């Protein structure tokens, strides 16, 4: 029998990294930058937080201050993903390199950086297994809301998550409000629709592209940190992140570039990602892999429907993926 009470929390925890990644990518794409480096950025955000928490645990001798145990990995994650965003912007905005090629290169680079530093930390610990366990730090990230264990199914469904899960929801709602109800949000969308028109109206195109991409990268990096510190219980293993970064990009298309819709859609994607554990497969790995394809199949269906309907509000920013040459204005 399908156990929804145990399924839903796991779907939420699977979906939170996707929500961070998709929110960051939506902000980026609204500026006209197509950043396919989100998987690499999430990877760097995760390993940066792991590095910070690893050295703090080593320096503290196991006696951790709760505030520092949280703030150090978060700051490290934000700085690492910010650096990746700056590299992407320098290449695509300043040097006007091809955005598709740059994004794919950033993904390869980010995974390589994560595996290099992850492997180095594993050697430092002298662990017999290829992983790093930061369970002392993870406890602070996994602390649930009051009443999670005393309110039955309600607490299990809605109160049993670490604080980064609720931060992801607030960030998505804030991004939606910013894009649709503020003047800077309007300027950002104008840059994404037509950079030359925005430039002619006095909007600093370069500034908006840099800010949107860097802030979006920092948000996406927190998704990687959440995965390690909360979902994976503080355990880092090279190449354990899977295809979640690509799922986050697929989620952008699925939600038609709307951060508020991403909240429920990320839970749906998270549920589809683990549905193979709750549906009968007869022990066949091939059937399980087919179940894991569901988020991508649904995204393709949505993309086809949106393309056929051709409603302007459902389309991506008009200048998405195109470099802006002011001299051609």
C-alpha cells in the first residue's frame, strides 16, 4: 500500500535542491543569460560548504558553536558559487563568449573542482571509505521546527524539515515578487527581452546581467549545500550528486520561468525521482530507470505544449542565450 505520509517528506527533501537551482536559474535567464553551468555551480556550492565545515570541525575539536557551524558553511558555499557566477559573467558578458559552450564547460569544471577537493579532504581524513562524514555539523542543519514530533502526520508532513528547506520556499516567493512587482525586476525582465531596448532606455545592461547571474548562482549553490548537509546527513561522496542540477534546469522550463510555481513543481519532481521506491518494479533495474525518466519526459511534454500554444507569457525571454553587442544597437 502506498504510504503518502512517508513519501511526501522524502519528495520534499529531494525537491529542495531542485527548487534552489531552478530559482537561481530563473533569475539568471530573466536577464537573458542561459547558464547551463548550474549543475557545476551547485557542485561547487556543496564542496565549498563542506570545506568550510570540515576545517571548522577540525579546529573546534568536536565542540561546535551552533551559529558558527551554520554560518561558516553557508558563507563558504555562497562565496564558491559567487566565484563561479563571476567567471561565467566575465566570459559571456564581458568577453561575449558563447553561452551554451561556456555553461557546459562550467559544469565540467565545477564537477572536476568538487571531486578534486573532495578527494583531497578524504585523503586528509585517512578514511577507509571514499566519503567525508560531517555529522556534527549536519545536526544543526537538520533541526526541525517545534512540534514536528508531537503533532502526528501534520508535523511529519509540514514541520519535519531543516531550516534551509523553508528558506528555499521564501527565496522562491521573494524572487517571484521581485520579478513581477518591483521596478528593478521590471528592468531585469526588460534586459532579458531586449537588451538593446533596455540600454536605449538608460538601463545598465551589464550590471543587471552580472547581478542576476551572480545572485542566481549563489542561490543555486545553496541547493548543493542543502543536499549534503541535510538530505545526505552531512556525508560528501564524489559524484553522489547525480543529475539533480540538470533536473533543476528542466524545472525552469516546466514552470515556464515562474519561481512561485517551482515550489510545488520541485516537490512533484522530487516525488517522481523517488517514485520507483514506492511503486512495484519486480526488482527490475530497467523499470526503476524508466521511472527516473519521468521528470524529463514531463518536461518535454510541457515544452511541446508551450511551443504549440505560442502564448507570449509562456515563452522564454526573447534574448535568452544571445550576447549583447552595444555597438550593434
